[in-house]
């Protein structure tokens, strides 16, 4: 029985050593880029295109840079979408 216990401890130690791999920067970037599902990425891209079209229609050539500018533009955009777009 003691041999079996010793073997189990050895297997656990080997698992612990190989369980956590070292990732390089490229692999980390790939994981972060793929963190959202493909459908989420497509939905986000579509929403971004709609928002960009709104900015262009409102003649906002320069995209908002500060948090306050973004909040103002998003507030207006939300009001517009809520009022005129029926999903």
C-alpha cells in the first residue's frame, strides 16, 4: 500500500509541474483577442459601424477623445436609438 501511495504522490507532483505552462507575449495576445465569441465580435463590430455612421451623420469628424466627450456623444446616441429605432 505504501508503494501505491508513493506512486500517487509522484503522479500528482508530475501533474503539478506540467499543469501550468509558460506563455509568451504572442500567445497571451492571441488569448486576449479571442476572449469573446465570434458572434460577440461580429455584434460589436456591427454596433461600432452604426455608431460611426451616427458620428458621421452628425458631422462629428473628430471622434470624441475625452471621457466627458464620449459620455456626451453616447448620451445623444442612446436617446436617438431609443426614440427612432424600433428593434
